[in-house]
C-alpha cells in the first residue's frame, strides 16, 4: 500500500444533482490511469469531521489502496445547495444514486463504484443501492438503521430519547445553521448557507416532527428503504452496544444478494477504532471492494455468513471470542437449541421444573430505572454495574450456574401481565450476576403497551385485562459462566435511553406453573467454554494511522440521584477541536435529562451544543439549545459572526 502522503485531496469538487449542486472532496490516489470510486454521502459537513476528523484516516487508507474516494455533503447540508424539509425520505437514495452515475462517467474512474459509511452514511448507501444505479457494485453500511421510524422509535414504539431526541437532533439543529468551514474552496457555498438560513426560520424543527408523529402515523410512510431491491454485495456491520443490531438483521434478511455480517462488541463507532475490541476492519473493507470492484479474489464470501463476538468474563468490554455462524439464531429458527427460564416465586427455574404455587406481583412504575444500565455512545466510560436499577425492578435470579450457559441469537420474554393504564412501558433486562454480586447488562427489550403487536397499529390495552405480552430482546452473543447467575429484571423504564410513557400507575405480573412468565433465547449449556466455530480476527492494520491527526477531544457521563425527592439525573458532555488547514472547528455540547421517581410524565431534557468556526472570513458561532418534555418543548438556534447576530429563532410547542 502507498503512503497517505501520496494521496491528493481536492476540496473544490461540485457535482450536479437534481437541479442542486453538491459540494464534495475527492481523495485522488497516486498512479496513472483511472481507478474504482468509493462514495460517502452524509449530512455532517464533510469539510469538518469527515475530511479532517474521525473519517479522514479511513478515507486516506482507501485512497492509498488505489481508490478514488469521494465524500459529499447531502443536498441541503454543508456546502451543497438546497434544503431539507424532513429527514430519511427517498430523495436520500435518488441523490447519491445520481452521484454514482456521475462518478461512473468520470474519466478518472473505471466506471465501477462502491459506497460506504457509518449511520447516516450507511442509510444513504442502502438507499442508493435500492435505486440500482448503473455503476454501483458493492456497499458497506456500518451501524445502520433502514426505517426512519425505527431510527427514532427503536424499541417497541418508545422514543429514542438519549441518542435521537437529545443528542442527534441537537447536532442536526446546529449543523442546519452552520456555515461552511472552508468557503475558499468555493465562495458559492456561503450563498448556499445564507439561502438555507432564510428558509430555516419557516421550517418546523425536526424534533417537533418526530415527537408529533406516533410510530404508526403517515409521517413515516416514505421513510422506509426498499432494501429488497438491493442486488449488489453488502458487508453489513454493527455492534452489541449500538441501537441498530436488529435493524441490521432485518435488512440483511430482505436482501437477495451476497451478504456478510460482522457483529462486534462496539458502540456507534468504527470497528478499527473501537475501544472494546479493535479489529482489522479497514483491510476488510478494502478487500470487500477489491473483490467486487476489481475482480480480485480475496475469498471474502468464503467467510461464514455471520462473524460475531461472543462475550466472556461476565460481559466486560474486552474478553471474548470471534466465531463464525451460517445463520443468525432466533426462537423460530428450525432446529436451534434454546434456553428457557420461568419466573417463579423462588427465582428463575426451568419451565419443566416449575411446580407448586404461582405468583402475582404488582409493580409501581419507577421511571428512574435505566441510569445504571445505559451505555452511551460518545462517552468513553466502562459499563456500570446494574445493581441500582435491579433494586428498583422485579428481579428473578437463577441459582449459581453449575455449567456455563450461552446466549447467541435473538430471544424474547413472554409476560402474563395486567396493566392499570392503557399504554404502559414494559422493559425486560437480562443481567449477568458475577459471584461478587455485581450485575452487567447482557441484553434488554422494551415495548409500549399500545404497540405490543408491532408499530404499524395502535391498540391500547384495556386496564384490568390480562395480556400475554411478548417483549423481543436485542440480539446478542454472551456466555454466562459457571458460578455466575442469570438475572431477569422487569420494570417500566430504560431512562434516559428511552422516553417512558407518561402515566403513573402499575402493572401486575403473573406466573403460574401452567402459564409461566418466561425468558427464552437461542443457546445452550456448555460443559466447557470452547467453540468449534471460532474464527480468527486480525488486529487493526497500522500501516497508516487509524485515528485522526487533527482532532482532539474529551467526554464525560455522570448519573446522580436526589435521595430525598428520588429525582434521577444524567449529564453527557463532550468537546472536540479539529485543526483545519483553513482554520479551526470546535464543538462543545452538554446534554442533561431528569425524571422524578413518582412521575413518568416529568421526564425532560435540556441540551446545548455550540459550534465555532474560525477561518479567513472571521469567527462564526452557532448555538443550538432546546428543552424537551411531554408538555412543552422549545428549540432555539442562534448564529453570530465576530460577535454580531446573524440569525436567531425560537420555536415552541
């Protein structure tokens, strides 16, 4: 591989797209003759974090491997012209598909194009592939949802409060108003920014759009990518600590083309930079594209369909084994072994061993549960012990395990339950309890009562009537080792990750020998912790730097409980500075949420994010702040240039 110094970066690329002009940076590889092209299409201002921040080392790595890498601002963002009324619509597929066709027609490309990207960059890769543009031959989506409603309402119709409502929507609010960092690349980008500000004041904030539209309503209808149309090879990547593992399984299952899936222990972060277990991901991406854009035989389809990280040592972030699976096990998978526990008065037992008395136990809603079970991305902290959350939930423990128990697949809880309210929040957490008594979250699931049969239809519960509520659990691979206990915790909250339904109340959980409450998952009992399906995963390729050279930052995650009032509070903060050739970019963000233990409807959040750009045009500051609650929301955006106001607007709901 050539060195990154052999790559030439062109920051003044303009691409015509549907009457608009897209701003892009082209990483030109060394050497003569045309090369295959790789496209990343995102709304995150590529001149900043993409070109000079976290993605720059990957872009340079692929360019040094002989690819024309093009990173483009989505229409209506960054240096591109246009405007976005609402996100996740199908224009986000037709636009990059048009760019793919444009790239295939450039004299400096071979006419063969791939797409890659994390999160939104993965969404546009899937969406473009569903358009089947001429020239697109392979994609690599990473940590990617594919249905807009499931992006916002990941678990059972409950709003993704922390990552979407607080973090991402605040970021997009700031980016909507941010000027380009390098106007010198094309002065027309300043005109595009001013036009965007002129329209921004009249658009309903995305936060309001999301909160106003229930999961089953028409707002989400055009926000589903038709992934069944994808006919190019897909390398799908996700991590156990990311919200979108189930989405990854769902879209891969619908694609009738070669697919391979990589599930690691990561959060919403690139696998070669994951603190949990960094792997040789950059080389894998390169070989995927070499195989399908250059016809080189790297045997990428010789890998098992799924390569997954199985957690060991109680579920810590670094102990585990890589394994290869031919299919992803679920409870309905034919011939799949399963492990089931019944919730009994004495704890967790085998359903076949559950005899004697049943029980019924009423649980008063506690919306503060979740503080000790949330593992936020964007904050470099180790997962905390779940014990405080467990103490505020209905808990059922197994006896210490005589032999290890494996969970590999997608499980579910079945709960005979009667609710005092029509739309309760029901959360199930599966916890690994170490011999010292500390608990580590393994997997969890949640469902909102009125969406118990899926998010396509709202059907409130009838208070006082018993239902057999099914709660799907997030996909996982984990070993409960001998001497550990399995704990099932049932509660009404996963705060602040999810926004609980607002009513105070209770539900009554029942379990009887002839109709037990159960938790079941694919897996089995292990006489020894060893795997015949183990596969080798190489460490990261360090031939080029894997971390950005121009960026530095810090983050924090703090949880607290007011012991008199019982109010729970969390604060996530992060800061980032990117040293740009044309100036500097700094980001400073604080996200705070709280809820009272006796009032789910009191859940609220205050968020503030400041972006400061300093370049030859002066100092620009964008301040995005908002307040979110069930009864009142406020969004405020302010822009100044050298201290003078340029734009300010407050929206209330």
